[in-house]
């Protein structure tokens, strides 16, 4: 793919996904894989861009006081440990199995984006105190392992969980973006020793990801509705998942 269109694609993906509290890696991994990257390289690149775009968006969310730091800290701690564990197992897992797991996860996330089943369980203040902390720690570890293994930041799993715990949708998206920054960074560091990138291209896509996420997070804060956008991305993820599964047959 022409580097210009690759950079443009990263800019658009980062901006659009940052509105949803996601880093975009759920899209980046198959996207980079189909441009010719090896799967582990695609995973590492996706985690880097997730770190950059989530970090860029998190700056906005923290400054606007949209992040629940009290809930985010235990989630960050357990998910960063889990990401290291997941990245370790990536080295020993066959590529075909990783792609199959990734495709199934994309189907689940795509269906959630379209039908928003998790949001129907939303009740403000449903879970408090030690129970909430325990749920966050256990869930953070599991999501971290999945994130480190598959190269996703976990935002598409974290947002529904926070909604179930009683977060308002925008606060859930902002808090998720903050958590994804650290989960992605942990997974990226774990994969870094095996990564041999085109450094010039990396610089361009990192800048595109940062700027795109800044624009997206500002638009989200200023009351841009993300509901329709979620459904569109849900359909796209289902289509990509279907294409990945059929290509393995």
C-alpha cells in the first residue's frame, strides 16, 4: 500500500475510534496484516498506535475531568500485568489460531457495537466498594491477557464492562481510553524485542495517530453522538471477521 494512504488511514481510524474510547487496534491488526506485515509485527505496530492514540485522547479526557481515576488505577495495574502474560504466549501460539481467536473476538465486539446489549444492564451505582474493585482487578487481568496476545488495547471490552458497573457512556469511554493507554504500552514493550519496523513509516503513522486522536477526542467531548458511528464500525468489524474466517477455510 502507498505510504500516503497508509498514513491517511491511520489518521482517520485514530480519530474515529477515539470518539468511542477505543484505540483502534481491533481494526489495525487485520489492516496491517493484509498490507503484508507478519502477524506479530502487525500486533506490535497496532499496540504502538493504540498507545499513541489513547495517550493523545487521554490528555483531553483527564483535562476535562472525564476519567474516573479511582476505578482506572486498579484496572491499569492488573491489565498491564495481564498484557505481559498475553504477549509471552503469542510467541508460542500458531498464527492460524491467533487469527481465528481474533476473528471470533471481532464478531463479539461487532455485535456489541451494533446491538449494545451491555448497555441494557446499565444501572447507575450498581456495583460499589470491594465488590467493584474485585471485578475490576479480575477483569483487568483477563482483558490484559487478551490484549497482549492479540495486540488490542482492550477498550472494546472495557467500555461494556464499565457500563455494566454503572458508568455513564461518555465517562466509560473516557476512562477506557485512559486504561487502554497503559495496557497497550505494556503489551507493546513485551513485543518490542522481536519488532523490526520501517522507522520512517513509523514516525509518520505515529504523528497521524496522535493528531487524529486529538481531533476525535475533542469532537467526542463537544457532544458528537457516537451511537450511529458505533453501529457502522460494528458492521465493518463483522465484515472483516467474516473475511478472515472464510480466508482460513
